[in-house]
């Protein structure tokens, strides 16, 4: 049996998650500091409170939350945990009155984005004009993180070209 909880994580949990995510080709990764700072992490736990999946969410603007990293340990995939984590993250953001931004190449996430009526686009520069400044500023801050730059290059060398990502926005206000 599994449960989904919304809580902060500690250093050893964050290090464990970072180590596991490094083995995946399509999550660029977030630093230890970013995981520890996040207030809105959805965590799938087993009966012994071991982490078996996570969904990192963070507010990057007063009106916007990013569903940033959805990850389930390999042995627990196919059980619906990723879907539960995404929907809980979505509901949490909506309850807090936040618009939602997410990016994914995962077919299951793309299907959920469609089911939840996200505005989707294939290229970043297709962000609606009224939000461009917010997203450009966020993206600059996101990309200039030394940890992430290193991970992007490492993953490109390790895994080759990544899949095509789809950008999604859920605008509630």
C-alpha cells in the first residue's frame, strides 16, 4: 500500500532522489539546495515510509507553480504512482490559487495535460505574449544553475538526444 503526502524532504532523502534521477535521461535535475528549499513536494511512500516516488513543485512567481520533476523508482513504475503524484501536485497548486507550468516528454504526463485541459505548445517561444516576461526570467534563472548546466551536458553525453518536450500551462487566474 502506498500513500501520497505533501511535505519537505531532508538531506538524505534529497541526496537519494538526486542519485536516482541522475540515471534517467529526461529529467534535467535539481540541486540539493532546490530540493531542500521546496515547500510543495508530493511524495509517494510505502508502508515503511520509504520514498518510492516524488513530484517536485515550486512557486516561481506569485501566480505560478511549476510541476518540475516527476519521478518514480524503477521497481514501482506501472502502479499509477506517477499519475497520483501529478494529480496531487496539480490539485495542490489549484487549491493555492496558482497557475501551473510543466514540461514533459513522458506520454502519460502528456495525456494528463490533455485531460486537465492544459494549453500546450512544442516550442518555448510559443508562450502566450502576456506571460513571456515571467517565463523568460524564470528560464534564465533555471538554466544558469551550475548543477543543472553540468547535468544537462552529462546527460547529453550519457544518453544522447532527449525526446521532444511539450510545454504546458494551466491558467486559472
